[in-house]
């Protein structure tokens, strides 16, 4: 049974909301804690040290990156890209299998497993996705436009020539 575009869009938005609800509170807590400890260190003589606030700033920026990208996508809309699939793979991220497509060596898009299984490498697809977090909504196989070929694989580097000074002679 095929899902409609609206169902897939709703699932993708739910995934973005989940990302916001997980990462934004951690971002706010880390940044708030780092500000508190920076002020406490600056205001006192024998304070807490600079390591803890610095570590909190690093973690806060990592948490914030995830949450802010999802917020940007929730406020904005989707984009459509077309191209050849140059690579497809799946891996375990945080305990669950995540599937990815690379389109024309330009963008890597995360899609759901069902849509991932319907396409293969070197297929020409049109994909609707959220641009900031690169979460795919729909993937459709299309006929490639006239005159477009598969992207050329990068040339394999030539084998190195042996150094004549290192060749053993009899």
C-alpha cells in the first residue's frame, strides 16, 4: 500500500519535531550552564575553572546545530532536486537503522527505509526534501533528461612508478 505525499510529509515533519524536542532543551541547558559558570568564574576568586564552561559551550554548539537546522526546516518548506543516485547506504545511528542517498555527488539525503528500497544506484530520481536537515520526503524514479549521462566516476590515479634508485640490481 503506497502512502500519499501528505502522509510522508507528515511523517517527515514529525521527525523534525522530534529532533527539535530532543536537542533544543539540551542546547538551552548547555548554553545556560556555560553562561552561569563563566559568570561565576569571572565574579569569584577561586571559582570553578574554565574547563567546564568551555566543554559546555562545545556541547551546546553541537546540540544547537541539530535543533536549529530542524527549526529552520519547520519554518521553511521543502525543495525538489533531481539527479542520479551515485551512492546509497544505510547504517545504525543511535540504535536505529538510517538510510541515505547521495544525489550527483552534491547532497546526501536521509530517507525512510521503504523509499530507500525502491531505488538503486545509478537511478535518475526526483526527491523532495527539507534543505537544512536534508530529510527526504518523497523519492520518485524518473526518466533522465535528453543528453544526460551518468556522472563520470573519478579517474583512478595511475600506479606510481618505482624509484630507479631503490630497485635492486643483480
